[in-house]
């Protein structure tokens, strides 16, 4: 299998992460009073299972996508950031979310945060 065309170099990924930390992490830490989670791990198996779930639940002939949302827990035991992956009914910026399928959450959050 060939590498996807939209892969970036490790150096580019490190620069993107550094940009995020320099322009956002300081303000988030200041507002929260502690560092927040900023990296999340999902196994290849659970991602594949989620992709299969989306494909099976998509309309016939549809080209489904996955939209990734930043989110945050709001309770006494966990106030850290999270992400969830939401199925979409297409692959354009305006594609609607597919609300007949449930989003994926509960990845492993890295804490304290680790830079790429």
C-alpha cells in the first residue's frame, strides 16, 4: 500500500505541534490553572472498527467521512480536553454530520502532555 498523498513530514508535524503549544497551550494552562491534555491515542483496531461501522451505516453510494471535534469533560473527576470523531455524510467542508451513527470517544489521553 502506498503512502497517502496528504501525509506530512515528521519535521512539519513537530512544527505544527510547536505552533499550537506556543499560541494556545499557555493560555489554556493559565485559564485552567494546570496543563491540559493535548494528545490522544486510539488503537488501529478501534479506528478500523469505527471506520467499518461508518461504512456499514452510510447511505448506499455515499462517501462518508470523519470530522474530529475538540471537546472537554465537565465534571469533578475530569476537566481535561478530549476529542471525538463524528461520522459525516460526505467529505466536503459543508458535509453534514451523520447523526444516525454515534461518535467515537474514549481514546487514551496523554497526561501530562507530551509534545510530538
